[in-house]
C-alpha cells in the first residue's frame, strides 16, 4: 500500500515537473518570438497577425494546451523572422520601383 | 551565377545613385509622367477623382452619388464645430483664420523638425486652448477636416520642401522609401497596387492611380458609413496586405503624407470626397 502511495507521488511529481519544464520552455520560446517581433517592428516590418498569434499562444498555455501554444509561438517566430528578411531585402530593392 | 548577381548588384547601385541624385521635383515629374503615360485618355486634373478617373462604370454611380453628397452632413457638423467657442472663449479661427487652409498642409516645420499635417494642427489648436485632443481617424476631427477641406476647394496642392533644410529632404526621402517598400505577409508596396497595379482589379475592386491620391481627404466611405481621415486609409491599406499598420499621425504616416502629397503638387484640392 505504502509502496503504491510512494510511486503514486513519484508519478505525480514527475507530471508536475514535466508540466513546469514545458512551461519554462514555452516562456523562453514565447519571449524569443516576441523579441523577434519587436526587432521586425523596429525595421517597420512587423506583420499584422504576429502579435495576435502570441496572444493566442499565451491563452492556450494558460489552459494547459502546450502543443497549440508552442506551434503558435513557432508560427509567430517565423513571421517575425520573415519580416526581418523582407526589410533587409527591401532596404536595397525599394529604389528599383521608383519611376524615373 | 555569381556574375548574374554582380550584374544585378551593379544595376541596383546605379539606380540607387541616380535616384539619390533625383530631386523631389525630378521625382514628381517622373511620377506624373508614369501615370499620364499609363492612362493617356485621362486628363491630368481628373486624377484627383481617384478610381473614378479610370473606371467608367464606377464613375457613373459616383456622379449620381455626388448629386446628394454623403459628406454634406459632415461638412455642416464641421462648420458648427469650427465656429463653436472653446471654454477659454477662443476658437479654431484663432488658429486657422477663416479655415480655408488645406493647401498649407502638410508642411515641414523647421523649428520643430517634423512634418505637420492639418489634423495634427487641429488637435494642437485644441490642446493649446485647454481642450481635450480628438481621436485621429473619424468623428469630430474628420468633420472639422471635411469643412476646412470643403472651403479650400479649388486651391492647388503646393507642398514645399525647404531647400535650405536637409532634414526636410530626409523626411521626404523616408516617406518616399516607405511608399516603395514591400510590407506584410502578402509582400506588397503601396506602388505595387497604386502604380504598377493601377487600373487593374483586386477581387471586385479596381485599383486607383496614386497620382491625386491626397487631394480629396477626408473621404466619406460607404464601407465606413462616415467620413474618415487619410491616415485611417493608410492603416487600412497596410493591414490588407497583412502588415501591421502604423499609428495615425505618427512619424511614418506624416512623412508618407508629405511625400505622397508632394507627388500631387499642382493638382486641385477637391475634398471631401465620396468613395465606396
């Protein structure tokens, strides 16, 4: 009986530990994506939906749906990175469109 | 492969060189020529009518609408507001005289080192007199702007870039770069739609040419069911290519307005306008 209780506790603490580990991982990934978003904004190249994705990711994480949360963060991160690449390319290319 | 890039790079650098050496007036003449060449049947002073200059079907509807202009109520409301004294006894006329001042905006303020738009000046007139500022995009500010534009009709667009002030030119150049820069998930520049794409359709709507784009603001849009400001439109156009819009009356849109209005120098002011 005691043995079961101990292993039960062990399982519980593992699950809880796992959840908070995933939580830490989420926080870090979220922060990295939000930093990228701000970097894109600083180059006047933030996309419309990136912030929304990050807000939704927070909501999903609060509900414990880490999978959805992490995939939204990944999408937001990619958008921000694409916006930065776009701004870098456009810093050179914009001038090719000016009528002369 | 490498050679191809070298050639491309050389071409871009040559363009960059010739364009940084183009004066605003060179830019404006090339801009105007781009549209008059693209639409040889459109008289120059018809470009201020936006999409209706290039879409005969929509034009017929619009001419009917203009018989009972939907912005008329806004002009009346704006006039009443214009003449209403502030709590301190002063009024808008202490800032703007008779109010027919649209052609003076936007301008470069050499002391403040920034572009001043008419809407910005309206709110500063209020706060200088102890009144609360208005919201930027619609409502009272658009009505005041509608009235002031209405009584400024017939004046010529005449944006100045003071030659003795390199910062004014820099503000113009930033506005210009903004206009030609692709943004958002859909990767479009303003010019991709309103230059290269002008006269063509997106979904059910045709795209208006950029020449004359600023002459008729604010605009009563059926979609808005009210008059709205130019910066509201800028925000909508940024968002529809899934770019984050910038703040109304922030530095980006004021400098964009400075550039874009300069491109229409010489055209006649005909605001407020009516659009779908």
